């Protein structure tokens, strides 16, 4: 480890640790040091000050543990940004990005200078679609060090992961973030290797090239895992395996055209009532799709063709969203709730205790402006508890109804009388909130309050969970890869970003701060000589994969798929018509006509 520079460090009064919601809090172990020279704040020897700069750019400072990373507070006018590393008599922005510094003396410019960025997996010990966390990490690495080269490995023939297969198809403004992702992968220092399965081998007949995880690691100075959360949290209730009980994640992937979910049948023509368990934005997305009219499934959307056809012919007349706690604890955001409450072709109502919006709740909500606005919106929506009689289920000729119900907990799932293996009802219990209104307020079941609510479809929207990748550390209890600041515990040269790092929380842009922290940690490790210099990067990997005679697609191949989908979408009046079969994707990518 190189000796710390002859600069004085002092505790800064600024707030330096970034929460994943974009706000700030003090670092766990006190304020991060800043460098001073003659009593004036200055960049450390390994940084250069630039102004202005994005508020999320990291700075670096030496302390007793090496180089400390600081995420500056928004609004900083001058922020140290890594440009290069100190040499004996010069300051050079051209560095061998992932090669270790030789005693702070010289750089090994002949090393491979590569980082592998592997993202989102599919549940069987290998990784999958390239999502926001991977692209944002690559972006920060490329910005921070002009000598870095990033290779992005992708299991499917198409990139973008959560943006392509998780964002609702009618939220095209959100999906426009792929424009930035295209700029990142278009950088000559960034490469896409798609249709490559890393980790465990695939099933018989799999058309993806296979690369063992250790074979990937040995060719790179560093590997970043960002493969997301591919599994679902279980409710642990009786009847959860009945036909008709599904995860919201699978439903979202189905209407977004994910190849692994395209052939699922949710039997939307069999029932009139669907229940969604959960009060988050994913739950609202599912409710909006289930209550769509045929006219809402064309135009500014890329909903998959098979899903549009099934939703247009759906027999569902009402969608009920159940949440075990109160209005103060809803996880959805105001934008999504307003969009659903004003949606044409459906009625919208709440069912909450008559005193749900009491003075104590309003006082607590007033301490947080977004929560206050959300409570104000909910209080303006009709509350069924205040009606003399509950509204009946809508008939075949009336608009669909969306009903958001609070303080109702699922207790189990009941089989249909005519077919015990198929869902017939969800057993629900009323809850009571204990204590003063707060985010930590607990809900307790009211004894004797259980009742069966008839329905033919349940979507569980209670959170996602990551799964282990063969050969990589994994915390089974927390469902994440154990790490500190993105550095995987006990695995030098291995890093993690996104949901796999912090858990499945936040929105797409939450990954910006998260990815910046991981990239900064990786760069700090390079500066202190902690990374192995061996490996030849993608060139060696491509030679290994070529022997398997399975196509490995680059960015240009993906652009051929992209152009084909956009052209097909124009023919049917949509933004794009996604290819949902991997074999079709490969044919288009390789320039072959579709049969």
C-alpha cells in the first residue's frame, strides 16, 4: 500500500453518505475527510478539481484504510473527480485503468485494462439481462478513467433488463433512459457480448454460449455483478401453489414480452375478479394493465402482442389491491396513483377506515412533502367506508373497477369448490394499527375478522429476491451479495451493484448513486494496487466461446433486432413490437429473414 500523501485531513461538516433515495445522511463512522493545503480545501494528489460537475461524482481521500470515497452533497460547486494517478514527476490522465500502481511509481501500460460487467440473472445459477445498474456502473467507470475498457456480458440476445422487461409498456418516457445506455455501449472502450450464459450451464437445447464464472474472472482485473433480483418473496401461506396464484413479476414479464414468460397463461377469460397483494408501484402497474381497454393497448406502448390480445378479451371486471397497513404506509408514489385514479374506462376507489386520514396521520405526513402530497391525493378519492352501501362488482357492460383496500392482510388461498386445485378465493383478515402513526407502525390481526373474498386470479406483489450465482458469495438471509461499498466480501476483484447489492428497492435512477459508489470503490482498489493484473479480457473469452459455435452478439447485432421491432411496431400502431422468441432474435441479429 502506498504511503499517504503529506496532506492534512480534517473532519468535514458536510453530509457525505448518499442514501439510495437520493437524500443524504452522515457517514456511519463520522464525516469523511477532505484534503487541505494551507487551511484551504483542495483535491488529493490522485484527483483534479473540475467545476461544475454532476453532484453524484465521487471524490477520493487517503485515510488509515487506504483511499476513502466521498459522495458529495448535491449543489457542490467544485468536486474532485478522478482523472489519473500520481506518477513520480507527472500527473497523467492516461492510466492503465485496472492495472495496479507499482509503488506509486509507474503504471503497467501493457496490461489488459479491462473490467467485466455482468448483469441480471434468470434463476438457475447464471446471469441474464443487462439492466440499469450495470450500465450506470459502466458509465461511471468510463467517465472516471480514460484507460478503462468495460465488457458487458448479457445472457439474452437483447440488453436493458429491467427497463425492457420491468417498466410498464405504457411508460415510454421512463424507457427513454435506453438512449443514454446506447451512448454508453457505443463508446469504443465498451463492448457488449450478448447471448452468453455465465455461471451454471443451461438446459439441453439452450442456444446461449456458456462461460463458467471462474473462467470469466480469470481473464479480467475486475468483475462487477449486477444481475438483479430474479426470484419472488414467498408469503408462506396455505394454498400459495394453487393454479391462479402468480407472482406480479411473472405477470409483468409476460405483458412485457420476456421470452421466459411469453407462453404463460393467466386465464384472464375465466374470472371476473383479480386480487393484487401489495401497495407498491408494481402493483399499480398490474392493476392498470388488467383494467386497460383495447384502445389503451395500442399507440404509445410496447405491450407484447400476446398480452394485448389476452387483455383485450379479458373477463375481469374488478381489480382489488390489498395492503395490510394503512394509508400512511402505502409504497406507491403519487405519479402512479394519480395516473391510475384518472384512467379512462375504469372507476377508482379506496377502502380504508373512516378515520384513516385523522389529525395524527396528517401531522405525521406533513413532515415529508412527497408523503403529504400522496395523502392529500388519497383523501380526495372516494372512500367506500363512507358510503351507505358497498358498491357491487361491475357488470359486463359497466366500466371496470379498481379498488385499493387498506388494513387487510391475506391469510391464505382457498381452492374452488368445483376444482380444489384451482384458486377460488383469498382468505382476508382485518388489521388494526398499533401506536402513533409512523413508518414503523405495526399492523395486528383483528381476532375473528377473517372472511373469504371470491376471486380467480391473485398476483403477489410483495417484493423480489436475488438468487446466488454459481461461484460467487451470497448472503441467503438478506438475499444479496455481501459487500462493503460494492466490494464483495472475501472475493478480491469482485464487485456488485444494483438490487443484488442493496436489495430490490428504489427506482431506475436510484441505481445512479449506487453504481457510482461501486465504481469509485473499484477505482480506489486499483489505485492502491489491490487488483490482479492477469487476464486478457474479451479476446481470450471470445476464443473460448467461438469453439461452442453459438452466436455471441455485439451492439450492432442488437441494433438490427431493435430496428426490426420498431418497424414491426409501426405496422400495428405501437412504439415497437417485441420479438419474444430467442431463436427469432438470433435470426434477425445475424441478418437472416424471419420465416
